[in-house]
C-alpha cells in the first residue's frame, strides 16, 4: 500500500465501524485464511468484524481459529443480508470483481459502505476506496501480513492470526513451490512460525485428513487422465455420476489438477468437473513456465486468475468441452513447448 492508502485505512479504522469481510465463492485456504486473520487483527484493534462466505467451504479448513466468526450466506441468509445492509466498511479479500461472489454480487453493488480490496489476481475492477492489488504476491494472506505491517500492527499478530496466514500462504503457493514464492515470502513464514504457527500441525490438518471416499475419487480421476504429448498437456475429467458414486464433499477434488504437472514433460494441466446443480463444467488450469493460463481461461472459458493458475467454466457437456479444448491446443503449440 502507498502512504495515501495507509492514511485512509488508518482514518477509517480510527472510529467504530460495522465491518464485514468477504471472500470469493467456493473459498479456498488463502481466502478463508486471509479473512479469518484479518478478522482476528481487527478485533485486536477494537473493531467487531464478521466474515460472510458466499457459500460453503471444505471441511479441511474448518479447524481454523474462530471459524465461528464465519456466516455462510446460503445457510444463514437473513443474518448475512442484515450484516451487509448495516455494514459501513467492507473488506473484499482474494478477489477483485463482485462477480466472483455469486449471490452476494447484487448486495455488494447496492451497498453504501466503503470498500477495501486486498487481492493478488490480475485485472482488478475499480470498486474500492482503497485498492491494495499486487499480482506479484504469493497469496492474499501474504498481503494481509503486509497490510498489518503497514498499520504498525505486527506486535498484535497472535498465534491465531499466524496460523490463519500460514495456512493461506502454504496452500496458495503449493507448499512454497510456485514462482510467486519469494525470499520475502519465506521471511514472512519465518515470522509467523515465531508468532506461534505450528507448521507441521497445519500441514497435517490441511493435507492429511482425507476420507476413503476422496482417495477413491482420486483413483477415478487418475484413471480418467488423458495425456496429449504433442502439446505437453494432460487433463482429467470427472462427471457428476462419478462424484455422486464416491460421495463427493466440497473440497474433495482440491489439488487433483496438479497431478498432471507431476508428469515428466507436461507443461499444462487441466481438470474438468461436472456440476449439474449449476449447469456448468467447472474448469481448473495449471501451467509451468511462461504459458499464461490466465489469458487462456479469459479468452476461451469465461475465467481468469494468475499466469500459472486459473479457473473457468463451460456450459456444454464434458465431451463437447474437452473436444473444444483440444481443438484450441494447436494454436498454442509453440507456447506450450
């Protein structure tokens, strides 16, 4: 943040506010971690914030400190609407377009509250009074750490805040392996461990609490893996029937797309997951090197994200979607080499 933003935020937080913190729809570890960490910090400086998620989030994130501060808009609709209608200050974390919030979008557009955006995705919209947007950052959680630091608040980072921030940075960096993981990221992580984040315990809570159903579903996903060697591409499909057969729960397919990139010589990995309730095929894209899946998703699948990690959607069947996807690859063949 620049000095003008810091002054604005300091002024806003100098008086009591009715604060709501919002992550994107289908929130991941970075979204939940950043929201809860910020909520803990705001409480430490005398505010009384609440977090409202557009919908539910995975069980492997529900152990995080003060998960009870979170309202699920789908399950606690009237309470959530009341909080949003009364809000004087709204933080939006880990997204930069209201469209990423699903059913919350019209409520956010209608709000008279001041907005503060903290986000690291590309092409932000300009709805916020304060826009802390930096696409070079590893995660929104690292940005929340910087936000706290800019307000001279690192002395208020408790074990709870450190745990939430560590979780988000760990998950959004692929356990610190992505290019966006810098020496500064590691220094932040070291500080969080010093503040009480228990790295081994956090890793176990997130990655080592699988159900048998999830592992069986992973077996189906890997069995469906298709490799296109000429394009250094691999993709996975999962139908609604396959999800239902293995008692799918939200978050069960988290990380499946990354298996494609573990193959020698593969630079582009994709997963196509059918969601009959929403009438879409949900798509996740991952790449290594300079191939921008953000541009690919924006150009062809109504999505976007980061250079090496993005999402998208299709409104036709899995076979039609994958046929279209394969037809695009010749155009990108040179980039994928």
